């Protein structure tokens, strides 16, 4: 097996730390016990090679031999194909996990990420556009609350679907958006208590802190 | 091979017609020449069986024998595994197509769908929340413009990636959001000129029109 190389930024400001998307890939690699090393690209100046691997100038991307994969969803699916700790072999359960992977990214995070990005500055006005995004998210959370009230993980056992789903909800929780969704909040708590998440999170925090400028 | 059953709403208002997500699945099935039939669930009252297949109360879902798949992205991936007209067999090109499938859903549509939903009412105020969503979309379109200026389809030849990407951009184009992105607009034009899209679109329009109430 080739060694996986995960590329992320060398540094990011404090606000997004702990939430940069490489955490999803670190988490999956830790769950599966797959060996990897982490490389960095500059946060400040994104060069042509960066765009060659990641056309939106974002992170992460993962290389597996000759394959270079961007989009954390695609990376999770790829890793799922390599480990039953991430994706069950049974055809029906595998279908369920893959379906929920897409649901996390295209039904829940499509509402939650824009919502959270609007929350980051901390000065949301009460406008119709803001209210629309808030209602959009709440509708999705209401359905997820029903789903998560009845199950521990999305597809029978922990899978690649739970990584982006719990991570998307974790960002909502950061801005106290889960106050009325106890099952969603309990799901996030279960997810972040997993040793693989704890290590992934600590590693990301340490990685960015290591490149902090010296205090002057 | 089992017959695929695609489930969509029995009817929707005029505004979303031609853009309901079943079009992506119809399109893929037509590209691959796979046999399918279409079933309907009520748009007005969504019952427990609907939520059993689609936990967000949306459409479409597809059944393939014992598998029931919701999320159009997951359905496209499933169909891609059944036809090289949708997903190339070559490992490297397949990786590229799957990566772009996720990019369409989680990098582009995450910006474009909320933007379009805000545009639908036609009375967008100039607020910071609206401007933020507009800037978010424009940043993504700028990168897609660079990508699409250099290629006909996202992954070498037409693939499952092009269905959600061109469909997401088509919705932006509906509200004239591609005026400054000629390569994106030309890509949408290439996509909608495909016979499989033309048939999928006509079939969706006819399906919803068939259940219009009689004029009184």
C-alpha cells in the first residue's frame, strides 16, 4: 500500500481552526488505521500547483499513488473503498452509508455551511435573506432530529457518512444552532468522543499552531 | 437487470418545473439507455412512506431491486457504476469524475442553490447577508470559469459529474448569474443540447403538466 499524503494549509487564523476540512480526512484515516503524512501549502499565496490539485484554491487534497483527490467527500468515498471500518461491505448497508454521505454534503451542509459563514462575523442583521437561510437550515435540522432520535449512527454502524454529517452539525453547534435539536447535539457529542476524532482534532490544532508567528 | 423505478412528485408549481431534481436522474438514465419507469408521490401531503424513502420529504429517490437510494448524487454514483457512458472504467479518469461529482454538489451547488433560492422571490434586498451569498457564488464561478475555459466536460468525456455541475449552473443562468462567465454559460449550452437532457427535460415538464388542475 502506498503512503497517503494529505495536503492542507500551513496556517490558518484562529477562527476556523478545528474546522478546516482536512479534519474529515484525518479522522477517516485514523478510524481506518491507514498510514499517512501531512504536507502544507501556503495559506497566504496559493500558487499554480495548488490550483492544479484543488481548482478552488482550497484544502485538503489527498494523494494515493498516482491518484490526486480533492473534495473531502470524494476522499472519504475513496478511503471507504479501502476499509470496512469506514464503509460496510454488505451491499444494502453500503448503499445506505453512501446515500447518507451525499445527504450530509448536499442536503445538510448546503444549508449549514452558508448559515455558519454568515454567523462567523457575529453581526447578522435580521434581514429576509438571513431569515431565509436560517429557516432553510432549521427545516433540514428538523428532519435530521427525527432521524437521529432513532439511531446511533446514520447507516447501522459508524461510517464515512457520519464524518461530514457530524462535522457539519458540529459547526452549527458552535454557534448554538442545535439548542432545539437534542438528538442532533447528542450525535455530535458521540462523534467528537471517538478517539479518531480526538486525535484528528488535536493534530489539526497542533499543525496550525506550529506555524504561528513568534509573539513579538 | 431489474427495472429502475424513479419516484418524483405528482405535481409542482410552475416556478420549479424543469429544475426538480428528478431531472438529473432521468438524464443519467437516458444517457446510459437504462430502462426505468416513473412513479409519483403527492407534492401537497408527504406521508410516512415518503419519509421512509427520503428523510427530508424531498424527491427523487430511485429503487433498483432491493436498494432504495435517495440523494441525486448517490443515485448518479450508483448508475455510474452500471454504465461507462456515465463513468469511465479507467481508474484515474473515474477518480476525476467522482471528484468532480462531489465538487459540483459540495463546492458549487452549496453556493449556487442558496443563491438561487434567494433569487426565486425576485425581491432580493441589498443586505450584507445577500451580498455575502452573491460573493460566495461569484468566487466559485470564477474558479469554474478557469476550469471550463480549458475543457469540454469535467473529466475528459461526459460523465456523472457534468449532470449536477451543468444543472447547478443552469439554475444560476436562469437568473442571469452567468453573464460574466462565458465559459460556464457555453458549458451549460453544451449540456442542455444533449439529446438525453432534452428528453429528460421534456419528460419532466410533461409529467407535472399532466397533473395540472383543469382550468375552471
